[in-house]
């Protein structure tokens, strides 16, 4: 993972006022400048010690931590490893702790403006790390933080350590150059969840229509439910393996379950993604999240409606395009997840149930579905 951006780095050594400076730059080529002092170390301000392959890996760690002001690299006991120490001060802020140490090196942030660098350009020595010769020189990008650097998925942002918590991120699962700004839940159950349906009551008078999206790109909306077709296309681009259903009502009802990442859970993912119309088994396909207090989750054997029979221990009610949001999980006359109901004509939203049955809605009630 680290290697992918590392290859893009070129380290440029610049001579400024007789100190060797290592310049790390972004696209406008002047951002953060490090000086290098061989056979020196800063002691007493180490906040983190780790083994690294080389000084560049240590440099990366320092760049990624806002508290890191400088770092020491020592030879390791193992020839292929070095010891990386991140310091929360520079030698300029604590001169007395700067010591000679043969074989080790100190790299410290120094203040430099773009103008400083330009005026010293003639003194540039042009040294580069031999591994990175000829490559374009860039700061490691945080994937997903802006439209120019979209990530593949919420999960890939989590996995690469580029998460900044719950919120909006840019993803481009099709790698099409036409990214989407989506909502990622980065905290629940380890994070990495992409929100694909969101219905939230902003008043106790529900809207008459559901915001049904027939394209998965509709997930950029604030309020949406996805059709089977939208889910099918999404799954051809995004290799998610789990679904998470989370609804909550003001009356205290909370249904919050995640499909299991095994073949029983996969059958449910395939059904809701329209890869099959075979209704999947409910029991053994999901786990309850910590705050689930639902009746539904405790009675998996009572779920479902298939070919006119209720309580078939299956997900769904046999609906087609509406399967994801309309009665995905319900026990007859007891505990329903329902949005809309085809018995009512005109696609008008008449059911707003979350682990309840024919109960009204209140401000703050929500139905959210995620994939990961
Ligand atoms: C810097 O790190 C040292 C050593 O871990 C610690 O005692 C000190 O509180 C830290 N100072 C700041 C400003 O974070
Ligand atoms: C040092 O940083 C690494 C990540 O680079 C982290 O996993 C580890 O917990 C940190 N150690 C301490 C003592 O903070
Ligand atoms: C920086 O690293 C220190 C030591 O590993 C850690 O305690 C701190 O949380 C990190 N800060 C950030 C912003 O990552
Ligand atoms: C869900 O919908 C509500 C109401 O429009 C909105 O405030 C919220 O930002 C949306 N997204 C999430 C992640 O809750
Ligand atoms: C999948 O996991 C669930 C929960 O751990 C378990 O009940 C079920 O039997 C598993 N299915 C398979 C095929 O292993």
C-alpha cells in the first residue's frame, strides 16, 4: 500500500544557508521542508518508535502525523530494517537535546516559503533518491477527500487509513473519471460502510412519495431508496459482501442487523442486489448490532412471505424492484420494516414501519441501508 505512493516520490535536496534540506512538495512545489543532519539525533522528544524499511517510510509516517515535527532514523539490528523515531519537537525548539550519534540521522521540519525555495533555486543540488529517479514528485494523497482523488469505496478508504471519520467522501467504483460524493459510515462495526438508502423524517407528516432511485448514482442524494436494478449495477462495479439494515423510531424501536460474511449472508446480498430472485434464508444470515433491540431480529423463523405463505424464515416479501426497502425483513402483523406498500396504488408511500406494524411516524425516525 505504502509503495504505491512511495514510487511517486522524488526527494529533492536543496542547499539553503548551508543546511541540507529535503523538500517535500505538493503540486505547487513548495509545502513542507525538512533539513537533514547526518550523525545527529534529537533526544527526549520521541513520541513513537517503529521499524521501517528506509528513511522514506519514516518520513511518510512523520508527514501523516500532525504532531510530528522531526524524526530520527537509526540503523537497525537487522540489515533490512531501520528504527524510526518520530519527535514532537525540532532541534530549533530544543537545542540542548540535539546530540551527535554516528550512523543515525535527524530530519527536521524547517519553515520555508515558496519564495525562499525559489530564491535558493540556483543552489539546488538536485539529489534524488535513486529509487525514485524520473518519477513525478507528489505528496501522498488522501484518497477520497476530493473529487480529483476518488477512492474505490468507503471500505478502501478505511483500509488505506485515509478515513477522517463518518461523512462524505468521493468514490469512483467504475474508475470512470466521473466520481460520486457519497456518505461513508467509518465507525459502526469497524467502518467502511457506504450508505445506499436513507429515509429520515424531518417532520411527523411523511412525504407522499418515496425518493426512489433507479440508478445507483442516486446515492449522492440526501434522501433515497435504491431499486433492485440500481443495486445490481452497483454490485457489478463495487464488490461489497455485506448489507446493514438500520432503522429507528422515536417510540424506541431499533432494528439494526448486518448480514454475515459467509455463504448464508451472501445469499441475502445476492437477493437484494438482484442477482437472484430466490428469497434467502433469514436464520443464520445476519447478526444483531449492539444497539438492536428489535423484535424482528429475535424471530428469524417468522420472517417473510413467499408464494402466498407467511412465516417462511426468509428475507423479503417477493417484491421485485422494491425488495430492498419494502418489507425486506418482517414478521407478519408483528414487526415490519416497510416503506411504501404495493397494495396501495400509485406508488404512494403509506407504510413507514420500523420493527412495528401500522404505527405513525415522528420527526427523526430513519431507515438506512449500507453496503460494505
Ligand atoms: C512530546 O513527547 C514527549 C515524550 O513522549 C512527551 O512527554 C511530551 O508531553 C510531548 N509534548 C507535546 C507538546 O506533545
Ligand atoms: C506508533 O505508530 C504506529 C503507527 O505508525 C501505531 O500503530 C503505534 O500504536 C504507535 N505507538 C505508540 C506507542 O503510539
Ligand atoms: C501521532 O502519533 C502519536 C504517537 O504514536 C499518537 O499518540 C497521536 O495520536 C498521533 N496523532 C495523529 C494526529 O495521528
Ligand atoms: C439522510 O437524510 C437526512 C434528511 O434529509 C439528512 O439530514 C442526512 O444528511 C442524510 N444523510 C445521512 C447520512 O444521514
Ligand atoms: C454464517 O454465520 C452465521 C452466524 O455466525 C451462522 O449462524 C451460519 O450458520 C453461518 N453459515 C454458514 C454456511 O457457515
